[in-house]
C-alpha cells in the first residue's frame, strides 16, 4: 500500500497547518509496530541514557510515569525502520517539504489507561533551537483508534502562521520536561479542531502549529508513535533565547549529561 497526498490535501495542509489522513499504513504493519512498541516500553528501553522519561511528571525512577516517552525508539527496536509506515510517511513529507530531509521515527508517547495526563497546548518549535526557523512535519500515528476519550490530537487551524508564542514548563515546574503554552498566550487557542482517527490513520502538523491531546479516560493504553522530517530553515537576523529552555532542571537532562561525561 503506497500512501500519497492529493493536491487537495496538500492545499489543506498549507492553509491550516495540519492534516488528518484516514490511512497511512496497513493494519498488519500497525500490529507489528505495536509489538515492538509494547516491548520497548516493557523493557524501559532508553531509561539509562535519558531517552525514556516522563514528559509530564518529575520523573522519579520509582514512580509510574504519567506520560512516558521514548526518544528515537528505533535505536531500541530497529525493525521500526523497515516499517511500511516509515516508507509512506517519508513519501508524504517529501511531497510537503521537499526531497532533502528524511523522515525518521522520532518518538513514542504512551498514555496509560485511566492515568495518562493531558499533553497541554504547545508548538513543537518551542522545544527547538530558538534561532533557526525550522521547516518540519510531524506525523502522529495512534496504534489503535484515537478518540476524544483516549486523547486524540486537536489543532488550531491557521496557527502555523504564528511565530513561537511564550511557553513555560508544564505547571510552571522546571523539573518537568514538557512545555505548555503560557497562560498569557492562551487567547491564541480558539476554533480548535479534534481529529479522531481509525487505526492506520494519522495526523500531520508543522512545528509552529498549536496542538493538544487530552488525557486518556479509557481502560486501554493510548499508544502513539511520532515520525518527523526536519530541515533547518533560515537563522533569525537577531538572536533570541527561549527562557523556558534555559530554566530546565529535568532528571533526564541530568542523565544525558552524566552519560556524555562518561563517554568523554
Ligand atoms: Ni507536540
């Protein structure tokens, strides 16, 4: 199965900053991905090197994470790189932002049953180098149906035209990895569109598009895999910094620093 965007879908993405696609890969491919996904979370893959951490909590090793995330999951499950999903995602990204960047399996975010917290409103670019205007596509792929009850994605149409808005650490706690839109900027959240999906579907968004996913209120875990293609755009003429990045005091950042100094 080869997925590709129609001109109508490309136009929709350019106008709104997001797109919902009913099917990007087969049920069989999703079933295989789900097996790898469950294995690496069960193994707590990446925990030691700071690539698995709690996006929404203070991340004590002995506490259950409320929003566990694994960065670069294909490091721990290389078979993900052979998935039909990645092939199709790569083709779609190239349609939108050109041949240069390759799409990669960027991260996995798990919302445990009756437990996962919300992913608050944010722009992905708030996490990135403040001085590069990036061009990026993120592809959010649920490994089961995504509904408003289990935390499907919501987007603010047209918000991709905004610059990075003020953000802060979730709950204004710099020990927490995740970011949220600063309350002073919440006025930009209006006309949000929920994007429920069947299994095998996905959503696409750009780095500046405001998005949100609710908590998981169901009895099943909500598994999502995020693929991304990223290309550096122009540098800002006047350098700026994002205060919410400089104040971070997360456990995973400490672990990454420790792992790096051991290698050095
Ligand atoms: Ni995001």
